[in-house]
C-alpha cells in the first residue's frame, strides 16, 4: 500500500513538473523585464527626436554596432545607439529562451511559441532598421506599436509557463462566472488600450504632443477649434507663447491630440470597470486581485504623467515615462486576460473530458449513474 501511494505521488509530481518548467519560465520573466526599459529607451529616442541620429543600419556610422566607440555616443546618438544595443540584448534573450524551451521541454506548444517570440523580435528589429534606412515616419509608428504587442507576447508566455497555468484547473468552480466576466472586460480593456497606444504613437510622431497647450480645456474651451485662421493663431501665441510652434499647428495635430485625451477617458473607464469587478467578485484570487490593484495604480500614474506632459511642456523624461507606463498598463491588463482565459478554458476542457469519459463507459454503467 505504501509503495502504491509513493508511486502515485511520484507520478503526480512528474505531471506537475512536466507542466511547469522553471528554467523556461525564469528566462521568460527575464526577457519581459528587459523589454520594459527597451520601450522606455525607445520613448526617449522619439522625445529627443533622435531617430535619425545614427543614419545607417545595421552599422552605426560605419562601425559594427557592437564596436562603435563610446566616445562618439554624444547628443542624440547616445539615445539611438543605446536603444539599438538594448534591442540586440532582448533579441539575444529570446534566442536563449528558445534554446531552453527546445532543450528542456517536450511540449510542442512551448517550443514553437518560444520560436515565434524569436521571429517576432527579428521582425521588430527589422522594422526599426528599415525606419532608419528608408527614413520613414510611418514605420516609426509601426515600430512603436509593434513593441507593445511584442511585450504582450512575452508576458503572455510568462503566464503560460507559470505555476498558475499548471494549476489553473484548481480555480473554484463557483467563481467561473466571475472569471468569464473578467475575461470579457479584460479583452475589452486590452483592445481599448491598444487603440489608445496607436493614437498616442501617431500623435508623438506627428509632433502633436502640445498641439493643445492647456488642460483640461482645449484653448480655453470644452472642444478644440474646427478651423484655424490668423486671428486664432495670434490669440493662441499671445496666450500660450511662441515657443510651442502654434503658428504652424494644423487641425490634424489638434484633433489627434484631442482624440488621445478622449481615449484616456475611455481607457480609464474600461480599466476601472475591470478592476472593480475583480475586487468585488474575485478578491480572494490573488492571481486576479493583485494585477487589478497594480492596474489601478498604473492608471493613476499614467493619467498624472499625461497631464504633467502638457503642463510642463513635454519634458523628454516625463513623456517617455508616459509611454513606458502605458505599456505596463497594457501588459498588466493582458496578464489578467490570459489568466482568465486559462481558468475558463481549463474548466471547459475538464467538462469535455468528463463527458468523453462518461460516453466511453458501458451502457449499464451509464444507466446505473442516472439511477443513483
């Protein structure tokens, strides 16, 4: 009897070990942690308008990127070149992650997802390089938005390689409806935040961050202007100063800025709805309650940084922090969505397995089951 119990315990441990690979999970966390400062550094490149400070790629001013002399890292070159080096480091980490997945894990989805992360990193680096070679602003926008998607990709892999994912079928069944609701709200919030990030990227690369120089009003009114004439421009320059370039501001710049403000309100409503639902209905589940609290804190920080960006006339560090915190907010909500999906899908799979096992039983056994 003791030998049988020991054998069952060993088999259960092996199954759990097969589902949770500590090496791959740790490397995924390291890759995600390295991606965050990379996004912040990318924000610094845009804020300092340093995207073309190094006009060649993959070299840096004719040097191999890794042998470019530090003595030449001056001005905008510092921001652009260090961003490239950080990107290369993240790419190296994705390769290590893929090798670890193929070397230590037998699950095909683990291996091929890690391979997809490497391909995504290569694609992102190529887009960044083409942005330089072609001097294309639209590619800069794509590069910035793709970075957010890549961050989510790696974060999702972190969740799917974690202990939570291995034990997700243990979530209480009575909390399944709340988990489904959280999943719907989280997906909605992720979509809204992604749209907001795209609008923000267009705004930043269109030099429209201060196209509306006051807050919370727009040129002193609830709505921004719908036409621009010389009288409006002179009044705006007299009120807000000539250093903001209001003599050249366009209606597109003004309205993309205003759209970003409206998007901030929509994002706030979506994130608050999600977090309140979790804290009311899933507060005993740390896997959901903890990121919900973090998301609320990040939302407050993000809105504050956005306001300060306008009031302080867009200092580079504040504007870049605004970009970075926005990516953290997106990833935090994405983690909630992936965890909720894991809980819902595990419950569905368990139900389908039970139905299949029931149908495979002899007819007499099924009759006895209903007779009970």
